[in-house]
């Protein structure tokens, strides 16, 4: 087992050292197999050595002590996380400990950029590989309730998946919102025949979660510091994720010229037109004759571009 562990650790590295120091002894046969395997991986000779005294022995002992300390810290953190999840489950009167928690937050910049971020905690730890961002497409305006419903409907659709994290029903869903958000999503779950606890995270005047709520009541979390801290971390993480991913989407849209909305104008042609005129404002103010002189435009496309930016003027 130790030989396999050491080999697996070093085979993932691009640069293998010429000498590997171990704090434990290996049988000569095992040492030879390990050295040969690492040498084949590295492309050069690798020595396996267990120092018995001196500075190198001290380094090995220090490495072992650091590893033991890290494991102990992780054990304590895991026990504390488990205890907090147990208390959270008791506070919300859940039938099971909420091992997998999904949290959702709606963000929007204007009417065009509406998104819903989804983050996941597994055993009290953020599972960033399971995070998702839903682009809201079927909701006009800034209706947060309808946007949340669209996002959760699409998430519930994936429960039919055969594999992947989406196929797993969460033990608890937390919404960044109040009773109406909860009522909206509980109704959606009921329509789908899905049974999952759903609660909202109610914020105070400082944008921090002060309570959880169902569709009929609020449940204070102020007296339990561990639960409060956990919910604060969840709230901050889902908000951070949603805002960052939405901003990235907005940035990509801003980098895309409105010229590309015109039939016959692709990314390369839009770039050439903008370079020729020195900016979009000058393109908009140019007449068809001037537009036709731009690289790759021509008379017909110039008329199309001119009409695109002067629709209102042409209307009676």
C-alpha cells in the first residue's frame, strides 16, 4: 500500500526528483520496484532512501509531523461540519441530515442578462465541480420569482439523468429569497412530484442571513453561531458565483459589436468596419455612400447597415 501511494503521488508530477526520501523503511524488493517505476516515469535514475540520522532524517520527521497535523485538522473540521449539519437538520425538522445542499441566487443586469447561480455543498464542503449557471431565457422583465422557477424547473429536469451530480436529489435546497420564493419553488416541486425540503435565506439590513423561512414562517438562526456561519458562507458563495459568472457573460456580450446583429456582418467584418470608421458612433452617423466604402461592405450591405441604425427615422 505504501509503495502504491508513493508511486501514485509522484507519477502525477511533471518533474520527478532524482532522490525520494521516506520516513519509513521499505523491503529491498519493494524499494527496487518503486525506484524502477519512478525512473521509467522520470526518464532518469531515481533513488529511494530512508535516512536514519542527521538533517535528512529531521526533514522526514518534519514532513510526517506536518502530515499528521493536517490530517488532525481535517478530522476536527469534518466532525464540526457534521455536527453543524446535524443541528441544521434538527432546526429545520428534516428527516435526514442534509449532506448535499444546493443553493440558488438570481442575478441580473438589465433585462438581457438574467442568470441563476447554483452552488453545492457536500458534507459541509463546497463542491465547485457541481456548480452550475442557468441563463434565464423565458422570463420577460426582472421577475425574480419566475426566473427562479425557470432555473429550478431546468434543474429538476436533470433528475432523469442516468449519471452525474444532477441526477442526485439534494437533501436541502436553500433559495436566496423569502417566503414567496419558497412558495413558488415548493409549488413547482409538488407539480413534478418531487419531495425535497426547500427554505429561503432571509437577509437583514446588512445583507446577511438572519433567518431561514418556509412559505409560512421564519426560523431564527441567530442563537447558533455554527449554523449562522455556515449559512453566511453559503450566501456569500452563491452570490459571489452568480455575480462573477453573470459579469463574465455581460463582458462577452459587450465585446460583441452590435454590428454583428446585422445579417451579412460577421465578427471579422464588424471589426474591419469599426477600424475603418474609428468607432461605432461614426458608423451610425455615416450615410449609405460612406458605408459602402468600408472594406468588404459594398452598396447592398451598406444600405442594410444604414437601415439597421435608422429604423425609427424610416417609420411613418
